[in-house]
């Protein structure tokens, strides 16, 4: 792995190395092209976090993304919190956030606003509804111009089956 050029990521599943992979029927080796700066930042993240090697982390990312997709296609009730940090001076952004809130009033349960300092605001918005809709609203909010940092956390509302 270390002999690969820095701009190449190798994704290899080796049965037996990790108990989760013992049952895998076939091993494939894949490579992808990636910006060298991005790769170097990814390597630093792996190093700092002690998450494992590139392949393990890539597999976890892929599994996570696939789980997200499965979650999106469900129709069960879900909740989400969307955390936004933005510049207080961006008045237009505040207005846009308000418009989104009114457009999705049945999904927006609550919001919390904290003035972090003279310039920055923190807003946490709590959503409830169908997973697909929540993802869409969250992406819309996080994608607004002027949002410096956006993060969404999604949870399924537990059903009776979950409580058994
Ligand atoms: Ni504020």
C-alpha cells in the first residue's frame, strides 16, 4: 500500500484480516484518482484518528454512504438536527433561512439561535418527518451561501419493534 503513488487510493478487501469481512464472497481491488492535496489531508486524518489504514477507512466510508442511501429510501419517521454557523452580517441569509422554515413548517419543530460573538451566529434547527424530505431540507440549509459550517445529524424515531 505504501508503495502506491500518493494520488492513488487502493481499496482492497482481504478476508480474515478483519472479522467483519470473513463472510465476504469475493475480493476486489479498486483504485481511484484523487487530488494529491485531498489525499494527503485524508492520510493525516487517518493518522490522527487512529481509524486504521486507508482501505479500512475507505470501506467504512462506503458502508456509511450505503447506509445513508438505505435510510433515505425509508418512509419511517425520522428526526434531524441541522447545525449552522454563519456570519451575522449576512442579512439575506437570515431571511432565506426563515423562508425555508416557513416553506417546511410541518417539518421544522424548533430552532435555537446563539450569538457566538460580534460576528458569528450558531443556529440549531430540529426537523421531523420523512427521511428523504429531511435530507433535502438539511442540504438546502447547509448549502446556503454564507453558511461557514453546516452539519446534520439524522436519527430514525424508534418503533415498537426497536423497543423489543
Ligand atoms: Ni446571532
